[in-house]
């Protein structure tokens, strides 16, 4: 469904999305679920990983480069540079583990403010693992309230059942496209890629035979 590389000329806009949140909240699973139809649990991310998916949203062909960061403290210094130039950031927590929700404000929102270089960057709060409803420790209302407090978009999803996984990235992309500065960045990035192959017309090769000179009066 989502192609992983694709040709430079096959998309209109290119956006960088960052996934952040505590270790084990399902960031990698969310990404794998979005990129493919697989729901197998991926191995924990070491440092940073990224995947690419092309899709059409709002009549535009988009290339999303999605960076998946490790939530462990020891990898934190590695990830600061990956905030640079991100047009969208998804903060993920696990609805069955309250501390991952608390850390959105205590850790991740602060880190985002510290490292994000893009003032207009669109942020989304995502509560993952809603398939484990009986173990829920954070209500949907609490998630909505926290997102409102920080000015984030909000969605609950399940990487396991793929519930709301596509809308999560599609809604974020739509919001990014509503911000003129981000739209401009995405368009510039796409054009830069398209122009990389030999696009310039060099003109015909020089004639090898002796021509018949010009008849000037």
C-alpha cells in the first residue's frame, strides 16, 4: 500500500515527521502499522530509525519521512538533532501506563520546546494501545484535556488492530498543509528532489562535419 522509496518526481510535497515518547509506548509499532499491514511487534529502536511512505492527502501526493526515536534516556542526546526541520511531531503515550502520559508534559513537551527548530511545527498527541481497554489507566477525556492545554491535535489509536493509524498521519499531514510556511518548506523539499536528475536541456551536440558557413550580406 505505501511505497517505501519511489521516484523523486512522483510527489508534490515532502514532509518530515518525528515520533517521540517513552520507551515501549508503541512508536515503532505505530510506524510499522502505517508503513505496511504488518502488526508484528518490532524490536526496540536503538537510537533513531526512519521510514518513508507516499500517500495522497487533500488531493496532494505526499512523501512522509517518519523518524522513530528511542525513548530510553541513554539515547536522548542522539535524538536532539532529529528535531531539526520537522514539520510534524507526534507525541505517543500508552493508555495502559499512566507514567507515559505524565511524561508527555514532564519530559517530552519540554524537550520538544527545547529542540524543535520550527515554530510552526504541528504537534499531535496520540494515545496508543486502545485495544487493551480493560487495562486502560488514562481516559480519553484526560488525553483531550492535555492536548488542548498544549495546543496539540489529539487521537487515540491501536497499532495492533490498526485502528486510527492511517487517520493519525493523514490528519497531521492535512494540518501541516494548512500552515503556509510548512507548505512552502514541503514544496521546496519536493522540488529539490525532482530537479536532482538531469533536467537541464543541454542543446544539440556540436556538429562534427564542416557546416556551410553563414551567408551574411
